[in-house]
């Protein structure tokens, strides 16, 4: 069973270790952190300092997914869109590179969606995925997200996806 807990500074080292090459870094959204390679210090500074000073206060929630043995298996963030507490955005989704493709991402996101809909009471959750990230795209579809539009972006176009509370 996958459980979620809030991110702690010590988690940054684990997340950074999963990002071994520039392609993974870019597909994760790393360009928002600066240049590859990424370090634990950069991740933690972004999460604990820079996003805390954002225009929309109290709008950035990083999560850690862990298994029954307390092993960290994944990570993602939640944030409200445009100050609307009925629409939540998932982002910076990543799973431990040694266990990718084994269903942990699906379990993590399902747990996140349960929290979003049942605890936070949102109506809709959105997520974006680069067109060339087929594995992540398939994972998101498996969870129930549906494609809504393709946005032109650099370095790759983004497939915008969403799931409504009644779609689970």
C-alpha cells in the first residue's frame, strides 16, 4: 500500500538521486530548477524558500509517497490553479528510477487523487505531460486523467490532462 506524507528537507537528497540524466531531468520539469545536474540543495531551496514567497501564499504542497516498509517510492506536488480552491494541479511527478514501470506511480497518483477529492474537496485535478513522455502519459491515463489539449511549448509540447471528481 502506498501512503503519502508531506515533503521534508531530507527528502531532497533521495529525489535528486533519481534524476540521473538530462532527459529524465527535463521530462520531470527540471528546467524550472535551472541547469542539469540537480542537487538536493537546489530542490530543497525551491521547495522551502522560493515557492513559499510566491504570489499565491499557501499554494504549494510537495508530497512523498512511501511503501509499507517506509521506503520512499515517489514524489509529486499539488498546487491550486489561479487561486481557485476547486481546481488542483499535480506536478513534478517522479518515481524511484529502480522501480519505475511497476505500478508505483499509478498507486501514488490514485492516493493523491483520493486526498484531493475526499479531503481537499476539489472538483477537478489537472496535470501536464510532455508529448514524448509516453510512460508517464500512459500512467496518467491509467489513473483516469483524460487528454484535454496540446499546448505548444519548449523543449516539447505538453499534453494537458484532467480528471473530475465524478470520473474516478
